[in-house]
C-alpha cells in the first residue's frame, strides 16, 4: 500500500479556495478515514493569492506556474478548477499524459470535449473525478455509476442551474419580473455580471449532456441537445401556469425512448405536487427514475465555495483510496465500458410528444377562440383547458392561455404559425412544454 | 483481472426474488458496465420457490441448503436476504470465514451486532455491502462513506420507516385515525400482519443507529438510543401541530454535540416548509447537514421488492468490481478506519434540549392555564404559544396545547409530573419534540 498520496490544485478562485479551506479545516477528521497520508502539496494560481483570502501553511507551495505542479513527479492527483475550455483543457491533457489522475468541476469542458478527455484518461490508465461538474454537492454522478449499476436509468429530470432556479423562485413567489429577479441574484452572488451562460441555459445544458451520457451509456453531441433558457418566461406565464396547478422550472429532461434518446433543457411546467416543484431558490435537485429503483430525488446546493469543495474533495479521496490500493478506475469513468458506448441517436425537438401551454395575446373581440381552436383541431391537437381573461377593452390585447393534450411538437409549431398569420395576436404566439408523467 | 465472478442469494422471499428478477431482466445492460462476467450461480431457499413466482433458468442452481452455497469455492459474494438475527447471522459468519464477500439488507443484525460482523469481515479481508439495510434504494451509505469522505456530517435526520410515514400521511391528509390508517397500510402491503417492529420504532431505530455510527465514526450501542414509536400520536396532535405550522413525522435524529452524540427516534414536529415535510406515503428520505456540503436531501423508496433489489445489486457490482481488480475494501467498511472508531458517548434523552409540544386534556373551567403556566414558569420553561379550545361543557374535557421555547427535557418531564398531580388533567400529559433548526 502506498503510504503518501499528494494532490495539487490549479486555480485559487472561489472553489479552489474552498477545497484548500476544507482540506485544512477537516484534516484531523480525514485522517481517521484514510490509512495513508493525503497531502495538499501545491496550489497554482496566477495571482498567488486565494480569491477568498484563505491563508495557507508554509508546507503548501504556491506557484504561478500550473506546469510546475503538473510536472511534479510527487503529485498523484491534479485538481483543475480554472474553468473554461482553453487553459483548463491544456492543463488536463498535459497532466493526464504525465500519468496524473484528475478531479475537475468543469462541466463545459466535459460536455463539449468529454469524449476526447475521457478517452485520453483511459488510454493513460488514470481516473477522472467529475462529481462537482454536475449539481455541485449532489452525489448524482456516483449514484448513477455505482449505486444504480445493477439497475438502469429510464428518465432523468434535473433542476441543475441555481441562478435560474433562484430567478424563477423570486418571480413565482414574489411576483418580481425577470430583470428585477436577475439583479437580485447578481447582488446575492448567485448570478455572474454576465449571466448569459446561466440564463440562456448553456450551463444547465452542459450538465444534462453529462447526465444523459452517463445514464444511458451513450456519446451525446452537445450541439444535438435542444436548449432554451428562461429569458422569455413572463410573469403572465407563471400566473396562468399556477392557475392550472403547475410551477415553471428550468428542467433538464432526458428519456430513453427505445433506441433513441430524448434530451432537452427548457422552462417546463411541472405539477405543483411533484417533489421537484418544492426545490426553491439556489438549490438544485435531480430526479431519477430507474427500472427497479423507481423514483429517486437527490437535492442540495448546486454551487458555492464549500458545497462544491465537498464534492471535489470526495473525488480526490476516492481516487487516492484507489491509488493507495494500487488499483485504478475499478468503476469505468463513464459507468459503461468504453467499447459499448456508441453515439446516442437524439430525437429532434420537433419530433417529441408533449403537452403544451400556449400563451397568446389576442385582440379582445368575440370569435377569436373559435378561430384558434379551429386551427388546432385541423392539426389534430386537442385542447385540455383554456383560460381567456375577461374583456375590458374591445380591440385591446388580452391573454388567452391554452393547455393541450399530448401532441407532436412539429404539429404544434405549424399550428402556431398558422395562428400567427390570422393577425389576431399581438405578440408572436409563445409556448412552453408540460411534463406531467415524471 | 478476474474474468468471472459468481454470487449466490440466500433467501428467495420478496427481496431475494427482486434481486433475481432484476439480475435476469437487466443482464444485457449490466454486461455493458462490467469487463468481467457476473454470474448468479445459486439460490438457497427452504421451499425452493420464489415468493413472487420468479422463474429461473436452469443455469441457476436452487438448493434448500444455504451451506451448499456458502461452501461453494466458486462463489465470491454471498447475498444474505433471510433477515432476522439468528440464521442470518450464522450464514454471514460462516460465509465470511470462508472468505466470501457479503451483501445484506439486514438492518436489525447490523444495528445490534454490527461491531462483531464488521470486525470479522475486516479480519478476513472481505467486504460487506449494506446499502439496502437503510432506506432501501436511497444511496445514503455510499454517499456518507464516499461522496462526503472529505467533509464531515454534523446532523442527520431521516424519515426511514415507510410504514410509519404512510400511516402518518393518511392520518394527516385524510383525518384517518391510527387504527384505520394501520389497517390500510396492511392491506396495501406496507405493514406486516404484526406491525410492532415498525410502529414501535424499532426498525427505524436500527437504521438511525447504523447511520449514526457511519456519520460520526463511532460505535453506537443500540440500547442507548431513545426510541419512541407512533402509536401514541393522535389526530388531535396532528391537527394542533398543523395550526402551529408543523407536520408530525417519525424522525431519526442524530447530531454531533462536541464529543457527545445526540441520537433519538420519535414522532417529531417539523416545519411544514421543510423539504422533509413533503415526503409523503411510503417514501423515505434522509436529510444530511455537512460542515461544507450544507443541506443534502436524498429521497426514494425505503422498501419494496424492486427498489431494495436495485440497492442490493448495486452493492454486488461494487464488490465484484473490486474483486475483478484484485483489490478489496478500498473504502473502509464503516467509512472510518477501525482503530479510530471508539464508543460513542450518547446523551441521555432527558439531557437533550428541545422545543416541545405539550398536549393536555384539561377540565373545562377558568384558571387552569394560570396553574399550568405557573408550574412551567417555576421550572424556567417559557411558553412560545398556547391554543386552548373553546369551552362547551363546564367541567368536561378540553384540549390545551402549549408550544415551549427550548428547554432541557428533564425539566419538562418534571413539570409535567407536577401538572399531573394537580388533578386538573384527564389523561396523562403528553408531549412531542419539535425540531426547527434542521
């Protein structure tokens, strides 16, 4: 058994600072769990200081050159916490080629270049831990790869972006509009100054890509995933959804449909009574339906200094335990053996079948509903319920909201195009998807 | 790498049938996850038939002698699913001595003889998987041992008995009384013909014992745990709890208090807004607060043929993956290294500090509340709120419900004894504990 295992951390920002702090604060407890020394040897950071003001003892070396750490033969595990797809990728590739094991929270890189990186790790016989890349502290990666190894995932649904969940919670519970809620999220540190990656759904899209690949043992091309952020969700949508018994959540959805995979990320109406509906504020949750397991929900903080650090250090310890036992990757990096992982056949979003919530701002005059329902009928789309706001202002705009039964999205889109041509709607007809059977 | 790993199942009852069914149904998928053959070689069952009518192929041997399986040199992993503390213990001990790895769902045995069994496994260099022993399919054992290995658990709260949660849900949502709700649970298969172990809290007590030991790296003597079932919870309690903003759940509670441990299992008032409050019916959930992780909730089915089978087979595969890689127990069986696991110093329940819900049936006449609050005041117990039902019937019985601020349980019990002596209450004064800061 190897008696001393060393790791280094690249990136002394929020998460890096958290990892160092947790390691230092908790070392006495960690020692009781490991029959070997786990040493944090080096931290690499351009500015040489922790973003969060973490003080480090002299025994930990701080360098501004990541390669000093990557090339250090004493270091067994490299923790990459710089993020992004350029430097981070170079660091990981160099470290893997040097035989280092990797721990990373870099969802963007894994979603877009996972194949290349995971393949390189396998080729070089090293492990890569990426629990922190999806839903922060929630142990979803390990649960799918290990706890559910004898089972099979059928569907997976995730609230996997804390920024968006915070904004939608504020809009729903306090009636704030999108811009107000976003500003508040930024003030509280839940949203970046440039919130695009979060509010446009890119970040959550990366995570559902990783979860899909892992759940079904398929390669998933990130570009094949339908992604729609929350910027177009209005307070009117939230209010009407509530009247129909739904809340709106930014949901990553992934379902096995025979040999094909349905995977998408968009604002979704879910029943108020579903456990995911009560996931509020910056919290994340992943809901898994397994063939044998039935419904499982895992809930916790999806981001933040210390929760993410907890996930990162958990991965470091798992890998260190394997190194100490002179074994490696007893569990395949992606849960499935690589040779069985083929490209997933991903359904185009226009081919999915769903219930829909249609919101129209229509001219306030009689006969409008008849025209609209006529077009829907012609396309074989049946209406489950309708709310038409009371008229105030003949010729003005009133919201008309329709819930459909299940239909193919292509048909719905065609119908909405025809409705738009009627010139009785003010805005472009808007729609949201409803997920009821989750 | 070992190319063929065999396991055997002792016990072809509900869970055993589930394991066999899942293995057979899912073998194609399992093969894609393992670089070796995982073979179910033998099933041992007195009656030689599956309780659930599962058909087995000829390649699986069925015997009525568990020792045929235990003594078979080809079998690497023995899955013990007979339950109970007699035969099961003999089977496990014999198998461990033969160098077999163990998977079990036997919470009673592990809670009461865990030390002996875990110690024997370590001595014989074998693993024991027991994910299914606590909260069925919920991956709580693995999450504490592995995902949170770099962190430390501070508090843990669990709804870990599906029978009780079903009964309390029916009482709360449908106003059923205890006996009606129990009968319904029995009819639905959620309660045994003799429901004692469930409704008296023994089963859930076993589970909180295991979780406590694992979370804090301490030996826990099951007899030191304060256990109170749900048989004394009344519809009046539930109604008043609701008026104060609480729901009543049978909750396992475990907290690190400096060097001491507070661990108890009893009906508990928790705020309606807490994620645990929305865990309904036969579902289980475990809520963990870690130093770095913050709040994590894991939710799923705590029992049942297929969910439990999913957890069992997950453990079989974890162990098989280690065997194939010629390593063993890379993760210590109890999360902590054995030599650091000492006996936990468990607080007596009378020494705990809590808020309390007191329910009295008092004589319906003026001046009663003054007398009662006088006694509470003398014991330094402050009252947070009171509901006294409107009077109908001078001299008859009316409920008086008091919520206290935090106080030591010893003081509360003393005060209630004095109140009883006043001869103004009809029943013995009853109280429940409130958990608010979870």
